[in-house]
C-alpha cells in the first residue's frame, strides 16, 4: 500500500511544485483563462501541474515534442482518470516549416482476443466484461508512442522528460476538489477490482488538498526513464502486467507487449474556407468525420445566420446525422478493413449526402442509409495542445477510455489499465435497440485497433500555423472540435471564447440533439422543435484545450472552463 497523507500546502509547494515551476513561470503567466497573448509558445492541458511541466520543458530549450512527452507522462500521474501510461492515443505534429506527421499509439486487441469474447452463451453482450477488469484492456500504446515521437523529433534527453512525472508520483500532489469527488465515487469499484489496495484507495473520504502519492508508479516511470520503451514492454513492468492478467482474468501476454508498435500514419488533410485542416486518420474516425462535417457546411452562410441560431444549428445537425451514419458503417482499423476515406471526403459525395435535407422538417435518422450503429462511447479521455518557440506544434489526445479506465491498477507497477476494448463493436451483425446492426468494420479481431473518435487537429492559414485543437468527449469529440473551429473561422471568436461557447451534438442515433444547458436560446429551440428535432438538454460537452496563432504572430490559449484546465504561455 502506498502512503496517503493530508497535504500541507506550504510543504507541497516547496517539495514539489517549486522546482518544476521556477523554470516554468519565470517571466510567464499562470492561470491564463482569458485570451492573453504570448510570443514564445504555449501549453494547454487538463491539469495545471502538467501544463507547468510542459512550459518548463519549453523554457529549458525543449521543443514541442519534448514538452508533449513530459506532459503525457505527467498527466499519467496528476490526471489519472485519463492521463496514462496504460492507455493509448494519437499525436498530430506540424513542424515550424510545415512538415506534418501523425503517430497512432492506439491500444490494440491481444493476440488471444476473439470476436465473441464479451458475449454470453446465449450470444448476448455481458456489458461489464468489456468495461471493467483486466479483460477490458487493450495492449497499451502510450509509452511506445512517446518513445517513437521522441526518437524522431526530440531534442532534450529522454530521461529529462520523464523526471518531472517521477517527482510528482514520488512526492505526491494535492488533488483538486473535482478529483477528490471522483476518487470518492470510485472507492467501491477500486476495492472490488484491487484486493491488495491502490494509491487511490483511502479509509476516509478524499478532500481537496489531500496528497496523492504513487510510489509504485514512480518506480515504473523510473524503469521507463532508464530503459525507454523496453522499460515498459519488457522486463519487470511487462512481467507485472502479465501477472496482473493472470490474477484478474486478462489475456495480454509478454509477446503482445513485446510486439506492440506505435505506427506513423499519413495525416488526413482537408481544406475549409482556405484553412488547411491536418488531423488523424483511422483507426480514428475523427479526422475523416471532421473533414466531412466542415465540407458539408462550407457552402452555407453560417456567419450571416449567426452562432447557434436555428438555421445554423439545423444545417450542422443534418451534416452530423449523415456523417455519423457513415462513421458507423465504414470506419475501423485500416490495417484490417478497407476504409473508403477518399470517397467519404469527396466533395461531390458530401454534397449528394446533404441533398436529401429540407428546411421544413428534420430528416429522420432511419431514412439516412449506411445503417449500422457504433457502440456507446465514454466521454473521458484528455487532450493537450503545445506550440514551441520555433513554431513547432503538437496536438495530442490520449485516453484510458472510461474514467480511471478498467479500474484495475497493475499490482506492484501502480498504473491503471485501459478499458479500450469497449470501443470495439462487441456484437457486430446483430440488431441493437434501434433495430439496426453493429458495424463489421469495427468487429474485434486479434491485434486489431479499436475505432476511436479522438480528433487531435492542427490548422494552417496561408502556409503558417493557425490553430492547435482537440478535446475529450467520446462521440462528442468530433462535433466539439467542429464547433470550436467554426467559432473561430465563421463567428470571429477568440480562442478562449470559442472553447468556452456552449455546444450541442447529434450523432445520427439516437435521433436527438444533445444540447448543453444555455447553448440555444428559446426562439431557436422552438423553431427546431416545430420542425421535429428532439432537443435533449444535458451537462457539459467536451473539454477543448486549444491554441490560436494570431495574424501578428502571438499565441492565444483556450483552456476549457468545464474542467481544471490551464493555458500557460510565455
Ligand atoms: N475512448 C475514446 C475514443 O477513443 O474515442
């Protein structure tokens, strides 16, 4: 069991934060929630300690990739509900000179995985099996992804980028009120899945300011610091993962770990009103869907209609309905399934898809063909955006899938396993609650990557960097990134306003418009309802963390106020 004590803020500040922050804050600004502008670079992440680590690396002479590696490992410590080493993610990179690339470090199914592994003897899905416990975990990709990125682009030594995360795990950090509440809500699940205890378990309730110390995680990070990728996928840490599988019924083997490779993939690229959008190809559905959405609305006078007016919302919703129907039918791991990406993003195809839409009433989702349904997706995950002094940019979205992933902490190694297997179509070919069948493209197969919605993106204007953007939010990721881009390009918002603006979401099925409280005024809502749109109010949508480069060459941050997110510039 690891040490858990109530934190003394002063001691904490001295012991932990100051060494990291002194470098990070000299001459810089903390707590940027408005669009203040900076010349030399910026880090925006879901956690202030992680943002501080990132900016410290930039100030030390590291580039955007160095800072990204340090932020990814730090988030695994200070934002354990989604930051991770036991999960996966996607990185989109653009150099200051305009070179672009992406790394797919998505988890993949173990070699022993099989199509029906989450079905009972009657062929029905056993929901808990793909959600909780070791069997829900895909082979983790984050360490391989970061190692690969650093090998190609890194400037500072690897060890220097892991050291801040080790310090945070070893000395602890103060949990926020939000984190304390989350941890309290998960105590029973942690106890059930981790009989020998974890750093997240505590006899009395967690409170804001309590210190979370993760000694075992610090030790695992030290292996990674010293041995690189092999420090995770081989040796003591790999052995601990496999022992955990044996203890709790998982199937990931030493071979699965040793064989895991992050993959460099060609970005998906599209144009919107003269802006070049560079984003993630499959196994993310996000990139293709984002380009489809932008192209579907490009011909409409959104600016004239205004932000979230009934006409604007109607066109965006009808585009979303059609794009999500395509997504469910046609997208999966491109190494296993021929994804028709070029056809889906073809301007004539998209125009034809939109031709069935009429102003007088809502299209019915059942009338939109391509009818298969994607699984329900978790809305956790996390995103961070970074630009360095030279203008190199990194956009990373990374995840354990559900909050705190599978709920299993690898015994002796101190990190959470993902529950990403739940992103597969657990039962393709069978009718779901809407009478439609699940997607074959995303069926489970050994070594296959599960479909994702993560949409890290970078935009260019006239050959120069314009925006770095992304968000968590499961299936709402794509529509949140879409709206953030429109908010800047069509509705002239600054970066913070575009992030803060209330959002809405339609995903073909269920056939309803999910609307964040306050996103629509009563007039727009009444007009849409009269046309047959089902408006479903809901809580926060997305947690976008983004950076905008102004035409004068300054960076504006957008840190989502829906979370504890923080933009730090210098
Ligand atoms: N698990 C969330 C996603 O990959 O989209």
